């Protein structure tokens, strides 16, 4: 058998333990460009081979990322047994996140490997990157096979004007979905500490314990599978589309980030305070956030990766209320209208730009790269923003602080930013830019109903 690694006694032990636990099938899944799990399923008796790299793939082009090449050598998956998880909804199935390797080397389009490279860079500086993500998702009735169907919340009480946010009766009515979902998250070790009916009709949020960035990204790969499964069991379907209807609240995936000292485990973003007085933010934190703001426009191409993402990054909703989404590369003390928020209740920097469509591996890698550059250059952040940002006027002085308004604008910022080319391989940049330009023009070239209503009889 042509495998990447020789079978080991440890691989055989894992295989035997899974068999003894009643597992029948195992998948070693890689993350595609959209952050979805892809992989082959093997019988439990083949797990040792799977861990050795037995399963081959031709991943290029399968999700629109890259052009298919019939003569290119195949990739193999190298699953991570440290992240192995028996699936809560079916104990006969087990799941492992995996890296992609090609010809014995890391595959340059592998999102998990890209994150690991930046984590290695942080480790060389003495840092451990910690991450918590606020997951927001819409769940609607039906099977989700017709994109033109009317989107109806899973339960009627989840639809309110102006918003059903935090309504307890709406959450109680949804316990046929929320209850099993949260139980599964706890079984999988997520450490759920709250969940709720969110601001959009049919929108929910799950909050759980922060962890090292790779662990968190692996959890989110599983989370997407999990939430779709439990939505299906409840008679609905889940979507991570950032803004599924014109009047919807956007679905964010706010990144709560901090650096810890590898040597001591100490949080390096905030000096420890008291119950009455939170500690000061450190120079390390200030430089980290300054690096992120310096590259915010390029970061958006990864953190907000779809045409639809930019329907969320607006100042107001259709009912006139503020959107709570950022439109400026700004930072503020507990200011939720800024891209970066310094919360008063935790020693972590909140990035409110990231949306639910982002691949968590790529988003974490690019954000970390920007933050580390800020530390290396001892950058200082701009003046903190006081008050909400939505009425701020665009001028030549702050034009570069305006976040992109379209996927095309973000892609153009991405390709000219030097950080892009030091974080991603030339092959990745070429393929990603081509994919996103095609996505934008595929959308932009369509004549919409809005255009016909506006211009057909007026011109």
C-alpha cells in the first residue's frame, strides 16, 4: 500500500479502541475553501491505514477553488487523532480533522496547514493564539433544496418585529432543535455556556469555551456538520449565509482573540485587574490590534468571503435600526459599532468583522499574521472611536479606514497587500483571487428584479 507514513502500534491501538467502542466507520476530513468538511469514509478496520495516509483525493476545483488538473498528483489526508470525535448523533461514526499532503509535502491550498504555519510563527515568538468564536446561524423550515422558497423560521415564535432577540418563549419553542444540539456540543467537549434566539427571524447563537486556535477551528468544522444534522432532525435546514434575506440581521462569527505566553500560560493582552476595576490593555495587545487594522481591507477578502457578506457590512437595517456590523476599520472601548472591540468583561480582543461564511482556519491564520506583524513592528493603534461609527463621513483622510463594500473591492485590496503574499503561497493567492473575481462578476453580470423595477419604464 502506498501510504505517507508507516503503520504504527499507536495507529493500531486507536483502531482497536474505536472498534471496541462500537464505531463502525471513520472519516478523516479536510476543510474546503468554504470551511465545509470533505473526506472519504473508511470501515473501522481500516483506521490505521487512514492515519498512515491511505486515502487519496483530487481536491483542486471540487468547490470552485482552483482549476481541475487531470494530470496533477493526488493529495492524501493526514488525520489528527488528537482531535478524534465520536459523533454525538451516531456513535457508530467517528470524525477526525485532517491536513492535506501532496508528494510528501504540505499542500499549499490546505486551510488547516496554513493556520498551523502561522501558529508555528507565533510559537517562535513565544505566543499561543487563543480563540473563542460567537457562532450565529439561521434555521428555517423545510429541506433547503429550493433557494427561491419563502424562508420561514423553524418556529413561528422565532419571528418578531422589530426583533425576537433574547425572547425566552422563542428559545423554548425551539428546544426540539436547540436541546439536542447543545447536548451534542457538550458531549463533544465544546463547553457550552449559553445559547439564545438571536436578533434575526430564525437566527440562533451558540457560545462556548475558548481554546487554542487550531482546536477551535477544528471544532467549527465539526459544528457546521452538527448544526445541519440537528436542524434536519427538527424538520428544518441550517444556513451560514451571512444575510439570507434583505431585511435580515446579519450572521457574524465574532473572533475573541488573545495571546498567551507559552512559557507561563499568562494572558498577554490585559494586565490582571480586580473585580471592581479591569486591568489595562497591554502594549502587546495594542500592537496586535494595530496590525489587524492596518490590513483590515485585505483581511475582509478572507473574513467576509462571499458576495452576500457585504450585504451585512452596512450601517443600518431596512427598518432603520443600526446593523451592529462594522463599516470602518476602527477600535473602541466596548464599542460594538467598531470592527475591533475591547470588551470590559474579558481579556480578549473582539473582531466583529468576521462573518458566518468565513473558513475559520483561513480567517484565523490571516488575522494572526496581521497581529504578529503589528507586534514585530511595534505599531500603535489609531485613536479609539467614541460613540457609534455609522454617521462618520467618508473623506480623503479616512478613506483607507472604510471597510470594503463589495467582494470585488475586498479582493482587490487582498491582492495588493504584501501581507497576503507572506501568509499564503503564490498558488493560493492566484487561485483565490481568480475564484472570487469570478464569483463577483457572476453576480454582477446578472440583471436583477430591482434594476428592472427601477429602470425599465423610467428610462
